[in-house]
C-alpha cells in the first residue's frame, strides 16, 4: 500500500507539473489575444478552467499511479504508461500551439490526436486496472468538449 501511495503521489506531481508548465503558454495570451476572439455561446467562463484542470490532473495522476504500481515488468503496464506519457505530451502541446503560437487550426489537429491517444490510453489502463481507466473518463469527456470548443473558436475566427 505504501508503494502504491508513493507511485500515485509521484504521478500526481508529474501531471500537475505538466499542467503548471503548460499554463505559462496559456497565460501568455489568455488575457490579450484570447479576449479578442469571437467565442461560441457555450464557452465556459475563464475562472472555471484552472479548478477543472487541477482536478483532472490529480485524477490522471491517481490513475497513472495505480497502473504504475502494478509493476513496470508487465508489458501491459509499460504499454499503458507509454500511451499515458504520449497523451500527456499532446496535452501540453495543445496549450503551446493554441495559446503560445495562437494557431487554433493546428491546435485542433493536436487535440484530435489527443482524443485518439487518450482513448487508447483508457483502453490500455482498463487492461491493467478498471479503476484507473474510469478515472480518465472525466478527462476524456472534458477533452471532447474542448475539441468542439477549439473547432468553434477556429470556425468563428
């Protein structure tokens, strides 16, 4: 149990660090460029994003920690964590492309890739731990919503 808690704590820390680093790209344009964009009626208020992402990063970390604690010597664990790492990189890349580079169309391609890789991650997590897989479902739903939002922001601008 102690080992599992250590893996979960470390995985949460990694996820939160990625989120924190991604926020630098976001903050660089959220208060200027982003405010000038035409937004769809379902665009959430800006204050909602930080708490939602914090909860999602924590859930992602718990899920990854549960899988990791099963042992890296298992091929399924390695495969699941490779997918997890790749989706985490795509997650960070989206912020950089959308907010840092101010390229909603290219960000749309990144987020579509994220949805695909995240879906595969959930599939592999389910092989290792159903609980870990379910912990990623809210994240997938949020990213699907963000994909529609990204598309509408590109379309309107």
